[in-house]
C-alpha cells in the first residue's frame, strides 16, 4: 500500500475541512429526518459537494507537487497514467 507524507499544516487543513464536511452531512441527515424543505436539503448537499471538491483539489495539488515529481524523477512513468485516470474521474463530478 502506497503512502504519502503530508506536512502537519496540510494535514491539519484537510482534517479541519473534513470535520466541517462531516458536520454538514450530519446536518443534512437531520434535515431529512425532520422533513426539511427539499430545496434547503439540495442547497446543503451542493455545499458538501463543493467542499469535497476543494478537498480533492488540495490533495491533487499535493500529489502533483510531491509524489508525481518524485516518481518521475525515479523514472516511474506509470504514475502519469495514474494521474490522468484520477483527473478523468474528478472531472465527472
């Protein structure tokens, strides 16, 4: 299993974002349980999707700046195909 080193500042940023997203998800669940207005749920869901996209972009940027550069320097060109597939998946959202 591959691992990636993330400096503490980046890790803290990602964890804070994910904690907020987790809270948003719990809020959406509560809204459904309480029969909240559909449009309000959709708006909250859109906010979660946007927040998750931001997390993905931050992780991708770190990957490109660190993992990709290192692997290319070690002639591990297959990492380019991996990144291309990842970007394709990200663009489907």
